[in-house]
C-alpha cells in the first residue's frame, strides 16, 4: 500500500504541550532581560495589561515581526498595554539564542520593550507556547492577569504589506474599550521552541 | 515536502538548501498568507509550529507536530505499510 508523507518545514524543530486557555489567570515571572535587570509583571503597577510575545533571535518568522512588535509597543505602551518579549529557546539547543546574542539583537533593532530570557524554560510551558512568535494578551483584573487572546500578531507573517487582519491591535482595542476581543484565538506558522 | 520559507528567500536560501541536501522529493513553496485559515484544514490539532509531518494512506492519517530523527521517521512510515 502506498503511503504519502508530507513534511511541512523550514530549517528548524519542536515540542508539544497544553497551557492556558482564554480566561485563565497567567503566572507572573522574574526573568533576566537584555539590560541586565530582572523583569516581572508585578513591576508594572500602572499597566492595564500586557502584550506578552514569545519570540526569539533566529526564527525567520520572529525576525519578520521585529519592526511590527516595536510598533505595537509604541502604540500600546502609552495606553497601558506594554509589550514584554520572552525568548523561550534553550541557548544550548540552538546557536544564536544566548542572552548576549539577545542583547545584540535588541540593540541592533532598537527594541523599546523588555526582551527576556526564559531561563530554565519554566515559563513557556505554563503558558502553553509552542512556537515563535506567539502572543498572549493579558488583562489585569482583581483576580490576576487574565488571558484574553492567544495567537498571531496579524494574518500575513511573511509579507507585512499584505496584512488585512491585525489580530493583536483589534484585541487590545477591544479590551481598552471594555469589550472582549471578537477573535481571541488564532493560529500562525512559527518556529518550534528549541529544547534539548 | 512543503516549504514554509519566505518567498523572498527562495533564491538565497531555499534552492541552495534543496541542492545541498540533495532533496529528491517534489518541493512546493506554500506562500498563502492566511495561515489561521489553512492550518486548521490540514489538522485541527496543529498549533502552526514547524516542522510538522502528515502521513496518510487510504486507511490511516496521522499528524505530528515535532521533529524526528531519520530512523524514527523511517519506522513511522514503515508502520503505515501493512
């Protein structure tokens, strides 16, 4: 009998897990950033929420979004939704993902947001991140930082000129006006998170 | 083999990768933008992370969101053959 094998690939790897669903309270963390500080969500007492983005140095999909992530931070930090970027990759499993590499990348691209290393890789499995880039929008409520959106930044990773649906912007705009995001879960191609 | 590389990297990265690794199978470059639409059509459990593998025949269809060693992949394909 003939079997057909189809591989969807770029040049990269992966793991699988569960994680948060919409409405769950997301864990805080204390992770090292490229500017040598430790960063926690609790540091942001004025924030209304957070745009958490799991991203990395080497994935072409992450690189393609760097300018758009800076733009999101510029647009939403003043409104109370700062971007916090977390690199979930184990630097021992992938070249170019050490904190020193992250510092260089942040400097080169002029990141305006904290770029943190998921040191020990304890945080991304709790969130249920599977790929880079992947966004979790959290809304600060009395019970904690509640997950309100999980997914892609927009609908055209590989060509920023063809974007027609700006998922993260629409979700944060909804939250800022006291609504729930109309689209709260999306999928996109991304690079698997690298582990040993 | 379905490449999800960037169309702008076809000459500089994809074609050299195919030559270097002497890929024999047909390679298609999937550059449809609306990933949120077609990822679910391929498999509802696929988060979108790559690499991912779909193996099927007339009786069986399995999807794997993970990487494999060559032997793991060979054994898996073998398990589809009666």
